C-alpha cells in the first residue's frame, strides 16, 4: 500500500513553517482591499501580492515563481492558497507553502515546507543527465525492463537548497505490477540524496469478503447496461488480465450486462462481474464519504471520477492506486486463498493516496511517508465507518476482510510485530507502512481514548507511551480535524511534530483553542510521544 511534513511555527528565518508575529503583522504584512474577496482568482491574486510584499518571511526572491496548487475558502471567507515554488523554472522540492488570508485578502498566517531560500549558485549541472539516469537504473534493483527519466530540480527538503537530478525509474516488479523508484542525486557531486518508492501499492494476502446484495449506479446503453457511474463519474473495467505494468487509462473494457443484475456473490467467482460489483460499489462509497463529509468532489476535487480496473495480471495479489493513469487496479489474488483486493477499507486507502497527492503531497519518504500511509489508513477506515455495512462492520482493524485477522490495527500498532506505537528519533528510518503506526495510534486515542474497551464487538486495549489516560472525542471529529490539517496546513515535508502543530491549528479553527476537542488532540499526540 502506497505513497514530509513541515512544522508550523512562528516567524523564524529557516523554520519549517512560518507564522507572523504581532509586531511583523503590524509593520510589514500586506493589507488587502477593503472589499471581501469571494472568488478563487481574487484569493490567488491577493496571495501572490502578500508573498511578494513579505518576501523575507517567505524566502521569496529573484528568479522564483509560484504555481497555484489548491485554494480553500472557508465559510467565513478565510482563504488558504497553496503554492508550489520554482527557481529559474526548476521545481523546488520542499519549497511549497500555504498563504492564509482573511476574507478581505489580508495576510493572517502562513505555512511552508522546509525550504526558506530556494536560490542555488548555478542551474548548470556538473553531472550530465545521461550519467545521472544510468546511475539511477543501477540503484533500483528488482525493477525489470526499467527506464530512467531525469529531471533537474532544486532539492531543499532538508532546508538547504541544492541543484539535483530527480530520476524516476519505471519498470515491472516481481509480480508483473508497475514498479517505480525515485532516485535523487546531487547534480554537482553525483552523490545520492534520497531514494523512495514511486508506486503506491497494496499487497494482499487475505480472503476477500464481498458486500452482499448492494445497489450500484450504472448507465443504460444500447442492448443493456454498463458499469459507468453517472452520478460520480467513475468507470469500472475488466483489464482482461493484462499485466499491471501495461495498464493505461484506455486499457481493458467497460463491464456490461443485459439485465442490470451483476455477479453471483461468490468468492473466486468465474463470473467476472462479481469482483467488479465490490470495486464499483466501494469506489462509490469512497467518493460519497469525501463529498458528503468534506464537500470534496472526487479525488482531485474537480468532479472527475476515476477508472477502476479488476482482473489485472495473472495471480496478481495486489491493489494499487496510480496517479499517472488516475486509476485503481485490483488483481485476482493467488487463486487459492487470496481473492481480489476490493474490500472497502482497502479501496478507500488506495484512493486516499490520490487525495493526499492532490493536496499536501506528503513525500513518500521518512516521517512524511509514514504520515502519507497513516492518512490512507485513517480515511480508508473512515469510509468503512461511513458505509456502516452489516457485512463489513466498521472497526479499527485495517484490511481485516482481505487480510484476516487484520493487516494493521490502530489501538496498538506494534501487535503486527513491525509498526511503531510511539514516536522516537528512529521512526523516520522505518518502512512507511510501519512508521504510520504512530499516526494510527494517535487517531485511535483521540477517537476512542486509552485502555480496554469493546467497539462494535471488537475488543481493543490501547496503551499510552507516557502513562497518561486519554479520553476520546469520536472518530468523526478527529477525521474532520485531520482532513483540515492535511488540506490546509500540511506540506510535502511535514514531520510528526509538524502534524501535531497542523492538527492543533485545525482543531482551533473548527472547535476553538480552549475546546475539549483541541485538548484531546494535544493529549493524544503527547500520548504517542509527539509533543
């Protein structure tokens, strides 16, 4: 299961996140117009002006440019404009920032990733592109038929900008799945800076439980019906067992049926529509959760539906989200014990990677990678709670239907033998699926509290790392706080400490700084040693 975050602090040169002090607000912050700003374009225009007028705060200087990534306007008119940054046309990794403005476009606050100054001495690499690409191929073992595409960037994820090559190595993995690795190297010395997986992938080993008889939205066409959701826009296709590495948005065929009755409800079914029923319905649940809970229309919030593929590969035991084809892919399992990975929380998890990519874009490396995975676990689980199925009862056990008894659990993540319950300085060195345990544990404690309890028939016993007793405020409130933190305050380099700051800012926005909710969020972070 696939694909760091910055801190949000007061105005300190070089700090990961920036907030204006009262004195600076009084003397230097750009003052917007007297009229309220009500449109996307007006908010962006004011944000650009605010960044330029406060260049020293943002580290914004000559040869830099801002690229709009997202705009959120709160009901009270407060605006949050997210920018990526470039230097002499080169992307600045770790240079993204969020401008927070009042209803009149006046600067209130700011959040930025690790980079303050994005300038480098030269944009002419000492190491040629072809040399960098060749070395990257040699640094990505296990990827067959690989190609390496170099891109010149300014790498500043650690706060110090330097010219670098970002090579995306793409090929085929051991099971025929799309496999990718990103290798970042110094364009002056050739030394490797970092490497991380480029493909967001889930590997299943469980028995898929289907969702019983469900209503699904289809489209009538000549001679019958097609698995095209006219409400949400997603399409479910039969990949016809082509390898995952060969799948594009145009691959396969849309599933059709003469009488609009689909599948036979059996595991390992020979009816190819059966897996498609679960995939189609669970994609709809995921879309509806984001739409009805947060007002988000689709993965990218642009109203466009994704393509969902079933029957990918031969005995491919994975589920995977791909940004490149804007699609979800599911395999048939091993044909013996493992059916298709189309259960509800798995589908919600993978599609949430797309939401994260379209918002904070948490880098899939170090602590930010753990937060990326935890975000998918959290919202995949919340899709399950939203659906409230009698067959797949909501719980805090991730992928319990397709990977029994569970793949990961929230109350005590370390029970899987690898995941972290508590933050330490070494958490960022773990595999992102294991470092995600800190975020998952925080989410459970904030939602349900510490100690032993039974929820929906499942027994949990969640410890705290500091010996405290934590009271929960319910997962709906915690999810709302996390969504706002992700979409408004987090950036690509947010760490766990930055996530604490971001979620407290979100809790303050939603419930107030003296609220029970704010205090519960803080207590849960302290309980997992983030404080």
